[in-house]
C-alpha cells in the first residue's frame, strides 16, 4: 500500500523547474503503473510551498525550506503510522530531509539510506560556495558540524533541530552512481569507513551486479531493519534523462538503472532478507529541461521495476 506525496519545492537548487516534477510524474502515469503491479495506491496530493524568500546572507530560501520540511515530516509520519509506504515526489533533493527524518523517528534510528545520485549531497554551509541547501541534505541528516559561523551556522543548527534527535548513522548511509563529488565531500566520505559509496568508476570496473551484492552484504552488516531509497534522476545519463537541472554526463544507462531497481526488489523479497523498504524519494525531474516529458516517463518506469515489474513474468535471477 503506497501513498504518493507531491512536494513541488525547487527553491534550494541552482535552477528552477523541478517544482513541476510531481505533476509530470502524475502525467507520466506513476499511479497507473503501480496499480498495474497490484499496489494499492492513494495520491495524497501536494504539500504547500511558501513563496521564494529573497533575503541574503544565509542559506538560500531557508524559511520556505523549513515550512515544507515540517509538512513533509508530518505527512510521511501519518503514512508510516498507517503502515503504508510513502513515495515522495519532488522537487529538488532537499525534500528528502522530511521523509527520511520522519522515518528515522518512526523506526527509532534503525534506518539505512541508499542515495542513488550523481552527487554526494554532503556539503555543509562551510564547504558550500553557493549556500544552496540542495547539496547539503545528507550532511544535515548526519548532523555534521556547519563548518562556519554567523547566520548560516544559526540556520544550520535550526535545521538540524527541526530534523529531530535521531540522526542518520555513518554506517547506514550508502551512495550509488556518484560522479560529481566536491573535494570536501570526498574527504568526508573518506572519514566514514563504514559507509558504502559506489561511483560510476566502480560500476564500470566491477559491474552493477557485483556492486549490488556488496550493497546487500553491507546492509546486513549495518544491522539496519529499514531501507529508504532516495532516487535522483540525474543518476541516469542525461542522454536518456535530460529533464533535470543537475545533469552530469556519464551516468547509469537505462539497463543499468533498471537492473539496480530489479535487484533491490529481489533483495527485499527474499524470505531471509533482514530489512524492508521504508520509503522512496523520486526527485529532480525538471520539465523545463526535458523533451516530451521523457525523463518523467523514464522515472516512472524505474519505479515500476523497483516495485516488481519484469520483462518475463515470474523470471528473475
């Protein structure tokens, strides 16, 4: 049972347009695709987004971010309390703060996150030149130090406080598809030996299947009992998913992307799998950069694979 939640928020990135992401995913048939797989889907509508805040000196659009974050937390908490699965449609990647923090609270910290993205999103206010929070969500969930002072530090402390007391543990964060990582982020990942980080170089060298098997073993070792999957469409190569404001060449191919989703489905449905799916983010679909809504269609097809769609019925492995 799945609750769709739209978050038309794109005020913390470097380009606008992903606020239309939820609408384009609906237009591309996300509810129909999930219903066809036997899922019971309810579209719970969109959260409210405040107007852009043009004040300078701090984190970009910090006020609207906190407002939307709070509503996403509340809506995802309601879904989890009904034993339903939240599928949060964005919007820029800062929206993941709301759902993941709600899941951390619900599951008492026993949550791991798989961040499928070209970017690590591990900057802090001190390491970010732009001050755009869309590059900082994982740093906030890990409750990293702001690395600065003044207004940005005050806002960072408020953001971390709003996320709640349960932080994301370093041994329960994983990345897949990295290919555009800042120096400060690379240094931070190197200082987290128990995380799982797979770049496109790793995928090219070792292949998707081997890396996904390593990920599954990492999940077992983490002792997490819940998994939140946060999927940024820029993880895919922009040749097939041009509709994103953060495109980076050299991403996952169509077949690689679907193999990731299909393999995750297989892992989650093994009788002895110690973890289950807590929620999903689907973010950064931006029709302003798209062609005939192709990126939204690709994203919907990816979600369908994550929830069990196969080429031949009953054949896996």
